[in-house]
């Protein structure tokens, strides 16, 4: 652990060097529950649309408009939530967004036409879009660097559990009580989480420091981690005094441009894939010949198996990320997904066969956005993390909009389940290549900073930026900060790149942080 000349440690060093406390685990668990509600909401929407077609005579074009409008609202919520959370705090943004989408979902039960349903759905999805990126940011803020990728992945698995819960609720409630009972219960039940979140989840310390809160208030937040945070010096937080760039300027800076572009591409394609499956596969499963012609309960059980596969994939990959290069993990998950999709294409599967194969395909498919989220949470400095994660979530929601629109058009054009899955294998292949491209860019950045050319900046620059000489510290974070610092000074004609980067930062380490 690196200390300043008074023997004190920075805020981030304190979080990284202290074991995860029971209170931190509670924060992660409550955030997990928030994301369960997120997944449940997305799942039930896809299972409600077949009932709207049957009861209201809703056309596939009207469904497409409802899906596309809702996903566009999620995108707006995602891109706007990041800068607001960076400026005003994570907790209020998440709480307000969560209430908007849960109460909005319940209000769907009051709609009497597809037009009213679509309008209420769009309004609720503004809140839904804000929840996921801010939730991921809160987990990343409270997690030590060595466990950050794993904690983000574990928390994101709540989305998969939510799809399971939503599918089973639909299978029970829709045949017995109708779809309105489903949206009422799915909207009101998650509100129970709100008072616990307000009581037990404090604002992350880094956000408090950035907002100029008192040292005593920051120390009270740090009690969540350890009983005695007296040795922490909040004046050596991170780059606040070194990197004077607007949040979006950092995210799009030369130091991060290639990685940001690839993260956006991954978010666009992976979230688009998941949403298309959740929103339109239930319709195709209930499609008569040449479709399987299943009933509502059967299609709901198949989507529940997709949810179980997603849960297995997301939890499994969270542990894989502790030991295996995250980029290679993503590429392998892409290959796994393609194999699962093509089994559906080439085999004539019945109800049981579809359940088993979609369970297997979901293991790989759900791992793709999970790995993408873990990469995004690690890639950006603390001060702009919500903006960076929010921007990638925005691109994911835009991907969902495009998939929502294209899915409806493809079904209207006569695509069946096998032909749709054959088409989906192409973007999944691009995802695999993008993961490998991110790996190459990370190595390139590391070689620039750790190569034989060194500048005249002392090792104190690295210390001022909070870069530690540690096997488990996130190397990418420190390297990005140093490179941003380099670019600023280079613009003043002072240097080419900083020296003093610890030698082990240049090695290709295994594990979730590499």
C-alpha cells in the first residue's frame, strides 16, 4: 500500500486494502435486488404482448412501436443519468429512477388501449434506463479493485434472476387472472426494496468528496468498510487536482477513444441481442405453423429456462473473471452463444428440446453483457465512472431500440425462430472479435506507458494519481489516469509520457482486473 509522506492513505487505497465488510455485502445485495426488478420488468413486457395481440387485436406494428419507444426512453434515461449521478450523487438518481419505473409498470394495469399502454410504458422506461448504469456504478464505487469485476458481474446477475421470476409469474398469473394482475404485482412488489436502500446504502465516499462534503461526513460513510477510517486522507483522492476535463471529454479522450468505441459496440450488440430474445421469442414460440405453436404457459416456461441459463452464465462468469482474462472470457462466451443459436437453426426441436437448448444458449448470451459491464466499470476513473458506464448503457439501449425495431420488421417479413437465430449469429460473431480488439487496445496502451521510452516526470506523479504497486490493483484505471495526465502535459509541450509506472503493471496478469 502506498502512503504519502505523512503515512496516510488515499480514499481508494483504503477501499482496496480493506477486506469486504458485511455492510458492503449488504449494499451489493440490495443493488442486486434492484436489478432483479429490472430483469423482471423487461421479461414481463415480452410475455404481455401476445395477450395484447389476442385481447385487443394489437398488430405487430403497434407492438414494434411500443417496444421501440420504451427502449428509446431507456436510452434517454441511461445517457442522462450518468452525468447527473456524477454531479449530484448516485443514490438519489437510482432511487428516483427505480420508483418511476416500478410505479409506472404497475400503472400499465390501468391502461385500456395500446396507445395508453405505450405512453405509460415509455414514461416508466425513462426511470428504468437510469437504474442499471447507476446501480453498476454504485457497486464499482464500493468494491475494492481486486474484486470489482466480480462484484459487478454478480450484481448484474440480478437481471437474469428477474427474467426467471417474471416468466414464472406470467405462467401463473396470466392464465388465471389476466395480464393486468401481472404488471400490478411486478410493479408494486419491488417497491419494498426502497426503504431498505435508503436506510442501508450510503452515498459512495468518492462522490461525497467530489461534491465538497465535509471530512467527517466522508469518514461516516467509510465506517461501512471499517470501524476506524482515521488514517484516510481524502485530499489525495484520485485525479481531481490533476485531470481537469469534462466527464464526456475524459470518456472520449485519446487515451480512451478506442476502448470506449469498442465498449459501446459491445453494449449495442449484446444488449440488443438479449432484448430481442426477451421481447420477440415468446411471440415466435406461440406462432402457429411453421412455428412451434406453443401456448402462453409453455412459452413462459421456455423463457424461464432462458432466465435460468442467464443466471448460471452471469454467476459463473463472475467467478471466471477472478482468474481468466476478461476479454478472452467474452470471446469464448460469444462462440458458446453461436453454437447454441445454430442448434436451434439445424434441429427440429419440440417443447422440451427448446427448453434445454435455450437454457444452454442463454449461459453464453447472458455472459456477454455481463463481461461488457465489468469492463466498462473498470475502464473509467472514479470521477467519471457514472458518465462512462451511463454512456455505454445508452449505447446498449440504442442497440435495444434497433433490435426492437428490427425484430418486429423481421417477424412481419416472415422470419421464424430458426431463421431469426441464424441472423443473430452474425452480430454475436462481431462481439467476439470486439472483445479481442479491446484486449489488443489494452495491451497497446500498457506498452506505451511501460515501454522503453520514458519521460522526465517523477514517480510522484503516479502516487498523486493513486496508482499502486499491487498485483491486484486495477492496472487499467491507473494507466488511463497516467495517460490522461500525459496528454494534458503533452498539450503544454512538457512531456511525452510519464515515468515511474511500476514494472509489474506491464505484465499480462490473469484475473478479473486484466
